[in-house]
């Protein structure tokens, strides 16, 4: 338990479902008296029991003392009516996600509490300004957006509506720290920080699948092994469930007036309509048995007894590294101006597809295979190769066998502008850059919110720096050419900082 006086000593929680009870738990742990109200008769009792059980477990594990647990339980009190919340200095709402119902609740609460009390909503998709529109004291109202499960997800977005007093946000941020959470400050924009920054991962992966470039499991493997994501995008969508994540994709896309960067996929719309929503129903992108995903085995490495010589395009990304890698793998490397008629021809484009590169560089497409060199070979657990429609199967197999020679995993995908990692990383970085451009939050808060709220291995700006801002920009420029799709248009923020690094801007406010 905290030894400092909580910034809000008596708080009310309205709506004691999954979120309300989590917020109640950390508020009581911070030393506040917490009054719980819900319209469902048993909901408050269930919430108090659930939170008490959590504390009993913590006592068993020796994480908190029995005295602290009893004191916390005593601070968690039922409220039989909204009017019982009159003495609260903060009320956090976590009821049904419906604008009219929330507006009605806050109008009623405003008539009950003291004028100095702060009212906050845990909404994840509605506008804070819109909820506050009919209030007499909108300056006392803010968004306080937690993530599920609240005690474990240690970040909270503090959202200022158009009329919110900055002191209210400061008070909520201070209180969040007392609850052991990290507050980040977000402008009142669709998706705030975490749900906005999270748009790139799933939507771009879905687009790759929709183009038939690779299957779900291959994309998951590539992104986990090349970038370090804990879960692949399809594993993540299965866990979140499409009845939750598809409406979020649609809502943010629509709220931004059909901005192509956020365009959802017909794949998830159809799966949602068919009830194939994810792990909780045992059927999603993967099928689940006993809670475990059933994953098809990885295709074996082809057996190739006599590997052809290899010629590397003069325009390959990270060409020196690719040469060294080929040497380490024991390849017969050709160093002539052009490949011999027997040579396997390797290209390593950024953003362009293998077919275009083969044609532009006047290479024989039948012998041309691409490799994704955006990723540093020493830092990746998987190499990704791409064929083009003309690639001969013996050349594909030779490339696969060669790059698997040292035991590293290899995935072979079909041709597309950008490889899986290039596309997904560039999209994530570009959306984050655009959020900085729009001043949704500071670059620093963006990185904090994404690492804590989405569990990415790096913040998106640090990710951009890791892969090279100039490389990310090149991927986007070239993909825009390949696809003619404004979705890949680089954000002005990224264009300006492409040459000088993104993390440098962390100090910018
Ligand atoms: P839930 O369905 O688990 O709980 C909602 C509770 O509110 C229920 O107990 C219900 O009886 C009660 N309720 C409904 N209308 C009420 C009213 N007018 N007055 C008092 N109580 C009322 O929902 P959950 O998941 O806890 O979500 C609550 C809010 O938190 C929503 O606004 C949601 O968008 C937001 N949120 C949810 C997240 C999640 O992952 N579940 C994450 C972040 C925010």
C-alpha cells in the first residue's frame, strides 16, 4: 500500500465490470476509499469478491501483508444509489460504451457531486469532448483510459477534452502514479494513443494475406523472429477476438474520414460475421484444442545437392553484409558485372517487388530470388526470401537450401512490394510519425504508451531508428510507387526526420 496521501481520497466507480473492478483494485491499493456502483444488482458484490480474491492471492504469495489486504478490503465499499457518491472527489465511469448512456450518467452525476469533483470516463472509442458536451462544468471532466487487465497493464491515457482544465489532467496523472501506473497525455483524437498506434500491425498483416503473399502462420513467424514481437498479428487478433478488434478498426477508420492508412480488411469482417472470432470460441485464424493453437508444420528445407553459383545485384540493400553472409554460408560467389547463365541471382530491394527489380536491372527473372535485408542478419532468427512469378523451382529451392545452411529458419513468400517485415514495420513507423505530426501526444509518451499498452519490443520511433529511418522512408516511397496507394504515403514528420533519426525527437514536447 502507498504511504503517501492519495491525490483523490474518496473515489466512486460507476460500472463494476472487468474494467471498473480493476480500477477499484488499484485505487484502494493507493489508499483511496472506493465506492462502487452498478445498475446490475449483483455486480458490486461480484466485483468486491473478485478484487478480494486477488488480494488474498497476493497475501498467499507474500506480495502484500494480511493487514494491508484487510485495510484495502475495508476501503472497498458498495454504493446502493448514485446519490451515495455525493462525497467523492473523483468518479471514474466504466459502463457500457454508448455515448447517450454515458452523457446521461454524467449529467446526473454533475448534479450530485461537489463542483470541485473530477469526473472521468474510461471510454476507449468515444470522444471525451462529445461526452462532456452537455455538462455544466466540462472543465472538470477528462478521459482516464485504462487497459485490461488494469492491475497488470501499467499505463493509463489521460485525455483532455476541448474544455478540460489542464490542472484536472495533472491531478489524474499524479493519481495514476500513486496507483503504480504510468500516465501518458493524449489529445482527444480517435483511438487516443494506444489504439491509434496499434492500427498498423494487424491491418498491414491482413493486407499481405489478402494479396496471397504469405499465410497467417508464416506472417506470424516472420514478425516474431525478425522484429521480436511477442505475438504475431494473427495470434494477437485471435487473443483479442475479432468481435472486439474489428469494430475498433472500423471505428478509427471512419472517425478519420476513411483515411487509407487505417483501412480495415474484408477478411476480418467476414470472419466476424461467421463467428470465427478467435481463441475464446476455439476457432480463429488458428484452431484451438485445449487452449493451444494448432499450427501446421513448417515446410522442410529442400534437399539440394549441387548449389549453383550466386550473383548479387549491385543495388542490393546492405550489399556488403549480404556478401559476407554468402561467404559464411560457403556459397560460390560470382563477382562479374553480370550473372553467368547458371547463376542464382539475388536481389534485395526495399519496398520494390522482386519482379520489378529483375526487369529494371535486366536480370533473368527465372533465376531471380529476393531476400529481405532490411533486417540485420546477425539480429534475426529468420531469413525471408521472395520469389517472383517467373522464378524456377530449382532456383527457389537452391536459395532456400543455401540460406538455411547454418540452421537458421527460412521462409519463402510470394512477391509483393516490400517483404512482410518491411511492410509492417514501415506502416507502424509511418502511423506513429503521423501521430507526432498531428500532436496526438509527445514522441516520448507515444513510445511509453506503445511499449506498455501494446507490448511491442520497441516503441515505433525506436523501431524506425533500429531499421534505419532512411530505409523505412525508401520502403514507403517505393511501395507507394508499386501500389499507387496513398496508404503508403510517408508522413511529413517522417520525411523531415528520415535523414536525422526519430529517437532524437524524444525530448520534443
Ligand atoms: P463490462 O460489460 O465488463 O462492465 C460494464 C458494467 O457497467 C456492467 O457491470 C454493467 O452492469 C454496468 N453498467 C452498464 N450501464 C450502466 C449504467 N448506466 N450505470 C451503472 N452501471 C452500468 O464492460 P468493461 O469491459 O468493463 O468496459 C467498460 C467500459 O470500459 C467501456 O466504456 C469500455 O469501452 C471501456 N474499456 C474497456 C476495455 C476492455 O478491454 N474491456 C479497455 C478499456 C476501456
